[in-house]
């Protein structure tokens, strides 16, 4: 027999947190969380407790996940991916400027 707890309602599934970003460290996770918050998307951070206790900023114990409600996951990923595309375009523009300066 299955209970209501075994089969959550569709509305409940939309609220289950989903990982949208795997950050290298808590600082990166805070930046991502802030970016999502600026778009009105609530986010939470989940990381290894031991990494926080010792203040680790590199390595597997520093890795931190950013989670959002399932219903907003697709939107959050689109926002974060658009930021990456913008940063990549900006970096390629800087490479072109550096090449131009080297030629002159």
C-alpha cells in the first residue's frame, strides 16, 4: 500500500529543491544565489558541513550546490546560462583587444 507521503501531489513536486548550479566553493554559490535573487528566484545553498567548519575554499569539501524550487529550475538555469554566454563573449572581446594592442 502506498501512502500520500509516498506519492506527493504535483504541486508538492514543483516545490522540491533542484540543483541548478554546482559551485566550486561557498563564495561562488553566494554569487549565484544573489544573481537568482535579483531575478526574484528564491535559492538555497547546500554544502559539506565539514568544509564550512574548517573554512575550506578549494577541493571537494568546498563544493557547494545552489538549489531552487523545481518549478523555477528551468528559468534559473536559463538565467545562469545567459550569464555564462555573456561572460564568454566579453572574454573573447578582451582577447581581440589584446591581439590588436600586440599588433600595434
